[in-house]
C-alpha cells in the first residue's frame, strides 16, 4: 500500500526561494498564436538547452538528485522519497508546498516534476506548470481528448513557438494503449526497462486493467504497479 506522507508534511518550513515561476500569471507567449507573433528575441544556447532538459521524476529520482534542486534540503529530499509513489501532481504539490512553501515548490518545478495525464489533469494541476497561466491552461483543456503527444504538439503549436511547445511537452503525457502500443512507446514510460516492456507485451491482449495489475504485479510491488498504471489505458477495441 502507499506509504504515509506524514514525514514530509511534518517538516518545518524552510526559507522560500527568492524567485520562481508561479502558475497563476499568463505567459506573454500565450497572448497570440505563434503565426501572429512578432520576431522572437535571440535565445542563449544554454537557456534553450535548459528549457528542454529532462525533469527529475519524484517517483524515480534519488535523494541526492532531489537535494540538488534549489530549495530542496536533504531532509525534504528524504521525505519526498519516503512518500512515494505520487500518483497526481496535486498530491506532490500538497506535500512539497507544506514542507517548503508554495512559491518554493512552484520554483522547484523548473527541475522537478511528476508528468501529468493530459486527458484527466485538473486545471489547478496545469497551472502548476511553470509559465502556464489561465489562457494556456484553457488551451490544454480545449483539445481533449488527446490521442497522442503529436496532437498536443500540433494544437498547442498554434499558440506558442516550437521551443515552448517542447518545454511544455516535458510536463505532460498521453497514456499508451496496452494492447496496441509499440515497443518504443512502452519504453517511453518513465522508469521502464527492456525486460518490463517485454512483460507488458507478453500478456496481450489485456481485457481490463485488473488483468494488467495482476500480471505486472508478478514482477513489481503494488506501488510500482500503481505508478506504471498512470501511463497506460485500454482503448475500446484496442
């Protein structure tokens, strides 16, 4: 069963970071579709690389990796690990904000993030993404249900440039269909190994998610099954 997050919630508040990207304000890039945007300003190569660098997954990162995030102490990092698995971004935020404060937690999401399912994420969770405001959150929701990440890139690309689309894509995912996903799609699930991908394929066709839990539960514990389940679905006729 999921371990208690009381250790994280009981931590005393630590100093809040001085600056960060809160989710409440609209980013300037959201104001007009990309085609109508003015000439973009030059972007430093290092800044561009940082914008598309991989985010630490709180369900997979080590304590040392978490403690390297600005505003996250070793004590908080240990508590984050102890509270796994986090199944929703809202759960992670509630625990982390209690420990370090809302502003510091939001700032940490520039380096640390639990990917969110585009098809069931709440508006509040979307607004936790750095630089996303009400208008962009509306666009995220407007095009549901998403079939795949290609559709997300196409639709959101109407409003922001390609670099921003790729930055936003780091924060979201579309669940893969257990019966039709390719090996590459399965391997894109965070924390997936070749051996586990083989097991995902081995038990096809799946008739329901209970079968998935039962079969994959032969290889990993209940928490890990629940973590994997976030990234999969069964489409009718899939």
